């Protein structure tokens, strides 16, 4: 009887130690996904523009269709078109004015008005560029940081190509 009790206690002790040693388990749901940080997105934007012989111009105002001005993240020099990578702070101020994709992967372009007429802004939402910070868990529906940055790069190339093919750049 004492041997059985000792065996059970040892078994429970090893189980408890095993659970502790495995570390905390993160949920497999979307809560574990992390949106691409703006600074990383801006680095990708700068690289793509530079690779295509263009420059990112900072600090210029853009007026969107809702008659609302904002400082665009990157104007595509020497054009009047710009790229805005939307993060939480932007959504708090301009959320109701900035369009959102109607379907995943769609490119969202908003026209300018008044002083910005004839120009447009590529609107990129950080929530559409979410990745799993743990590459071990990446897979179906859980992209890595590199995969997300590559997708952003392809979106930018598509936009620049569209501008050029339509004589807008």
C-alpha cells in the first residue's frame, strides 16, 4: 500500500514538473498574431521605392475624399501619389475616413480631393499584415514575418506597376 501511494505521488510530481518545464502555452487563435510594426513596413516601402528608382518623400499633406487632411507616410517622389500604412493611432484619428479592403488581399486606393485631386493614396492596414512571431507555429493561416514583408513588397510592386502602366508615374 505504501509503495502504491509513493508511486502515485512520484508520478504526480513528475507530471507537475513536466508541465512546468514545458512553459506556458500560448493560444493558437488569432490573438497570438501580431500586426507588422510601422517601422518595419516603412523600411520595406523605402526599399521597394528605391529598387524601382523612386524616392519616399515624408511630411507632405494629403486630402482624402472625406475632406480630411493627414500627413502621408510616404509620397512617391516625384509624383503626387502616396502610401499610408495604417496603425492603431491612425485608426483612432482617421478610421472613419480611411477605406478598408472589402476582401482579404484587395488593394485599396483612395482618391485625393481639392489640392490632392488627381492623386491617390494606397491604404495599407496593419491588421492585414499580421504574422505569428513564433516561426515554429507558422503554417496554414499563420504567416511568418518574412512572408508578411514579402506580401507587402508584392502589393507595393503591384501598385507602382499599375501607376506606371496607367501613365500616372
